[in-house]
């Protein structure tokens, strides 16, 4: 009788161990009931709350997912020069693009090496957009951009001008562009209101 009881107990343990495994040697499912992909941790970084028209800025943290390719899938941060670096694709301009535009750029770069790559760009964490005011102002440095901000407002936030500032020769560097700004003409309403964009550098000579 003791041998029969021991055999039944061993059979019970074996049955429980088999039930804990998925059929056909598959990957065990997590608490959500969804199969955890092989070769990943099963966890995805939460996406930041950004709209479809959000444009990336230096400092933004991204998760680039390339379908079925764990080596190409990367967590990256937009560098101060506005670019990210990915295996095979190399340096890609990210700042100023929406996540969808960046996805298309990455996809285009990978098509040389992969047939029909499927790319997803997830914005994990965003940096507050900034503009920079330099030169002959009272408080040079970065300024946060909240909503629309005109160049006049940005200059006021920088504390105004020093005594010998050349207010007619202000320049705004925007990527590869250099824009001219005449403070006195703008103050009189003689020119169209100019708004800053994240990453702009306003230089007062």
C-alpha cells in the first residue's frame, strides 16, 4: 500500500510539471496570458504621451524596434547634433522629425540590407523644448518653449539687451538656416511676427 501511495504522489508531481509548460515546447506565457517573445525581456518601455505631430528634439529618448531583429532594435537618445546612430543604418537625422518621419527614414536606410524591414519608433521620454539666446543680452542661456513663443518674447525673457547690442543685426540659427531679425522693426510692427522653434539659437551681436 505504501508503494502505491508513493507512485501516485510521483505521478501527481509529474502531471503538474507538464501542465506548467506550453504545448509543443513553446515559450511560457506571462501573467497577461500573452506569449513572451524569444530573446527579449518581455518588457517594453512605456511610451511618452506625445501627439502624432510631435517633433523630436535633442535629448529625447527613443526605442527603435526592428521586427524579428533583436540586434538592430535599440534604445537610443537624440544627440546634441540632432542625430541617432543605429547598426547598419549609421547616423540618421532625428531632431525636427516626427516619429513617423524618423521611422520612414530608418526604413529607407535599412532596405539596402533587409527586405521590407518593419520599423517602429517609440518615444520613451521627451526633453522640454528649448531655445538658446546668446550674445549681448542680460541673461544668455537656454529658455523653455511653452506653446508659441515669439522672438520678441524670447529676447524679453533673456532680460533685454546690453548697452552696445546691435539690435538690427540679430540672427537666428535654425538647423542649417540663418535667419535675420531686426528688433526695432519687429517692435514697431513693421515685420511679420517671427516665432521660435525648438532648438533655435538667437544671437545678438
